[in-house]
């Protein structure tokens, strides 16, 4: 058996870790890790371990400060399958098992979304979805952070104080987006489908919304440890929201009317809204036959998801 951990984002993006049967590798920021991801300030010295055994591959958190996530869910230990994604600190790893099926083309982020998709999405965001904000993950792409620095829109990191300022390059940033915002167009045309962040609508002012969102930057795990919660990652949010009951949805959304999240296919938009029984999910196709064309929902899909 052979397992390859492809590093798809973070300071070591493009590198890979190869394990053969019986191998175990400990991944962290510095020694004594077997594989050190230097420059990832969110990663613990010893963050997680992957073992390649006769029964398959497994990942184990090594007491990290910010937690280890498999496909968006925090884990202490979990089995790994071909195509799984491990998030640790500011880095993302893709699991490849020798002989596993190739990644479907629809799941590979495109260079840019097709013009018809971008035009359709922009029409929705500029018209139907106002007042509009975005949560942009600066750690996801240097280009995303560069766009934030160049923008004239009101924006601020969700991290606080001098330490937050030092971590701006790896932080989630809240930004207010007017309908004619050049940043809005850049985020859609360059970042849609690449997990740069999520959009949301909220009637509150900027600082009130930021105060609400900061409450969820860190969460307490079942074992009592605290960890960063990457709710601004669309891959995490579209898994988390359908698990919320009515009480959890009310607390998480608070003043937020809706979250707008890219699907695993960039040709579709997922709209999540809070409901008394949980969270309602609406899926919209983007592009032809017309801007914002809504997909007819299968029976039962419009009901709040319950887990």
C-alpha cells in the first residue's frame, strides 16, 4: 500500500509526502516533526500523524493547538480514504491512495470560472443579495490578500490586537461589498471555485457584524481543547450548516440573513438561511439559461437539513 499526502495550500504548497506500508509520519511546524512545514504559524510543532498500515491509512491529532480536520470536521483520529482532505494550521493536504480513482474533473478548481458563471453570480450578488459582505481567507491564496490590500472597501481581520496584525496574511478578513465594488468583481472572476471565502448578507453595520463573527473564530472541542473554526472556508461551511438544529442555527447566524457558498462545482451557488428547525439549503445553477436561474428542488430538499 502507498499513501501520498499532496500539500495543496499553505507555505509548502506543491510538495508531497510519500508513505509505504508500515510507515508513520509526524507532520508539524518544526522538529521533532518528521516532516516540517516551515512558515505555517498556525501549525503546532507536532500537529498530526499519518500511519500507513495493513488495514489502511489513519490520521491522528497530536495534541495540536488548533486541531486537525478531515473534510472539514475536527477529528482526534480517523480513517483516511483516497481524496480526503486534511486541514492543519494554514495548510491543506489531499490524500492519495495508490490505485485510488482519479479526482473527478468537476472537483478540480478551474483557473477562473466561465464568464457566464461569473456574470450570473455577479448579477445575483449585486441585485438580490444586498447588503453584502464577504469573509476572505488570506491564507488560501496570496492573490486574495493582495486584492484586499489594494481595495478601497471597508475591511478588517477577524483576529484582534497586535498579534492579529502580525497574522494578517493568514487571517480571515471581513469586507463590505457595495454593488459596484471592484473587489466584488475580482473575488468572483478570480476566486470563485477556489475556496477563497464565503459571501453573506446582513443588515447590521460593519463593526457589529465583525463582533458577532469573532465569537466563532475559536470553538471548544469535545475533549475540552479550543481550536480555530474555519467557518469561512466554503468546504467547511457547506458540511457544517446542514448539521445545525434550530438553536444552533439561530446562534450561528445571529443577525446574518444568509450565507452564500460555492458548491463543489463552481457552476452552482448554495444559499443557506436559518429556519426554526435548522438550516434551509437552496441550490442555484449559475450561467445560462439566465442569471440566477433557480434549480427545481427534489421533493424534500427545501426543508431544513437535520444532519
